[in-house]
C-alpha cells in the first residue's frame, strides 16, 4: 500500500491504547451516550460495557458483501485499540448472542428505513441491526463514538435506536477556486462520514478552474484546469481518479453529487474554447475572486452540444441520483436568456436519467418537475426571492438548505478568523447550529425539505489546514441538524456533546477551531 493510501486509511482511525489481555466486564460509562454527535433518536445507557481486545471478532450477515464491507471498515477503525489481529467473519451474525461485534441485516426491520439501526452493547458483545447496509454503517459510526479516545477500549453498555430526520445530509467542497487532490477529499469524506453525512457535493468548475477531465472537450481540464485563485498551478482529476473517489465515498455510503456550474461561473471553459464565446474570442484565464462576469453564449447551438457532452460524461462517471447544474450569480446573462438556457440544461440532465439539482435562482426560471433547489440565501434575503422558492415547492420542487449565514463554512467565525470571508456576516459555531431546517423557509412545508448541506467555498481556503479550520466543528452542527430529531436540537446540550468531540477530532488529526462558546474537553 502506498503512502497516500495509508494516509487515507489512517483518517478512519481513532487511536486508543491497546487493550490488556482477557475480557473483563467494566462499569458502564453513561456519559458516553450523551457525547454522541449527531444526537441519536433514542438512547438508553446502562449495564456493563463490552471490552475490546485482540480476540474480538466482527461477524457480518452471511452472504452479504456489503455487510462484510462495513465490517472491514469498522475493523480498520478499531484495530488501533484491539491490535491487528481483529478479524472480520462473514458468518453467524444472526446467531445467538455471543462474544464479538455483530452486524446483522434483518429483512423484517422495515421500521428502521434505509439508514436507521439499533445498537445494543453489554458484557457479551455488541449487536448492530439494520434493514440496509447503510444502516449498519451509520450504526458502526455510533459504535466508534462509544469507544473512548483514551483509556481502556470498552464499548459503553446500553442501547441506541436511531434513524435520520432528513434523507439528504450533505457537505460541499469547492475544488475550483483552489485545487484539492482526491486524497485530500477522501480524508474529508472519512471525517464527515463519522458524523453521518451522506452526500458529498463537488463544485468541479468555476471561473478560476475546470477540475475534471472531459474526453470530448479535453482543453477544459488541460488548459482551464491550469490555474487557481492567486495564480497557483491549479490541477485537475483524471476520470480514473474521479471514479476512485466515487467508489471510496460509496463504500462509506456517501453519494457524490457533481456540479458543473452554468451559465455563469464559466470563465475557465470560455478561456479553453473560443467557440463558447459569443464573439468567438477566448478570454484570459482568471485568478481573482469576483463573481457574475462570465456567461456561456446562449444563442449558439454549439453551447448546448457542449452542455450535453459534459453532462453525459459526468453522468457516466457518477452512479448517484443528481446532477447539479449551478445556475447562481448569472449576472452577465439576461433573464430571458437565463430561462432559455436553464430550460435546455435541465432537459440535458433529464436525458441522462438524472434529477436536476441547482441553486435556488432556478426557481424563477421554470424548474422541471422533481427539481431540487439548493437555497443559499440569508435570513435577510428579500421575501420576494424566498417566495419564488416557496412557489416552486408548491409546484413540486424539493429543497436542500444551505443558508449562507448559517451553513457556509467559508464565512469567518469572527473578525479575527484567518482565512475566510464575511459578506454573509460572521458565522460562529452557535449560529451555524441554532436554526431549524424544517421551519426555516416561510411557505415551504417541512415535508418538502430534503435536508441540509454545509458548503465550503475556497476563494480563501488554500490548504487542507485551512479547510479543517473552517469546516470543523461547524460541519458537525449541520450534520446534527440533518440527522437528529427536532426535539433533540438544543444548543445547551449540543455544546457539551461537541466539546466531548474535541479529543476525537484531535486523534483524527483535525486542526479544528476551538470556538470560545464551547467548553472544550
């Protein structure tokens, strides 16, 4: 295994001291259940816990490669505690209770849904039961949090019954403004998956860079990918690298949503192909941070050939349900042209058998049936703009919420934060957490809200350390808003649970922001 692969695997691990020989029942740590993030739907701590050691076996449902895969990932995470001898066995997960960790798929557990699970831990072992492999994986992340970061590796005794509030719990990373490698993004996926995030939204193209190879339009990556904000070398992912990331995320039950932003935010494409410009002249590549100045040529049929080619190739690489076509800040495109273009772009998505996902500005330009609008407005956004979103929802659209003054991870925590922006205001940890997605947009019924997404734009985020500082711990709060029941959303309780995650984040190598409003452990 190469060095980068080892780094990617290490991101899964929560190092704890090796267990001593022999199993010994230990007193339960009831506070372990109060530390879980996101807060589960129901917990009942109690009874002796289950000590992990070199004899622990993870048993998975016989004949299920997916359950076996969850077991292997869990074993990677636990081996620093148990030692390398920890085995995964694809037999006997459904048998009587016995020593070990059991990952059970139960076709009768329909009440658990696609991602719900039940976890029980006592002196004899740990059992996680789910209807689907995704539920086993979410339960395994809870199990990881029930093992202390330091001290004897004992799974605290008790039970958890859990399922998500919203089906879409996303995180976006912008690799267009500053380029990030696949291995850096894998590391981000590992950390997000621990907190039950299930969507990775990749902002792949913008004025400053085109980051994915497209065979039918090769200069997009070769030329358009050759710079970034500030004039750095940029970079792009090959198709093989992108497939590898999609596979890696999928193994962790994280769905990849690719975004090709259009008709604005396209200078990298315009610089790569003169024919995409109305005047036939390619502009220089762009390394600044302004928005809203570029536009595809709506009147040219060649533009729609470009759109169809790119979306077809991206869809072929991505097995998920959504293609994100941007649609924001298209200030250089007259509204009539914008409506014309977005209508045809949506049809190009539908032609691939995918669901349209776009920023909420599409609400005013005829979203097709079933479209998902990603709302990024502010609390102070004019009511008329919010009303357009509500009108689109009444016509059948769904909504993912990413309000910039709550869920944009590139906003500064306070005036002293470096890096970061502040056009949406400062977003301290409490503000990022203290809102209810189900009741956020006036006129939008909670049933139309698919979920939430934390967005990490990278105009000022140039390194992995910058990304850590800006994303963590706020991404954990957005994850909780997406997973936990509304009745569990309490800042006073959350700040204590978040504080208890500090040592775990440190063990994972996350250089997180130590927010002053959180009493860090």
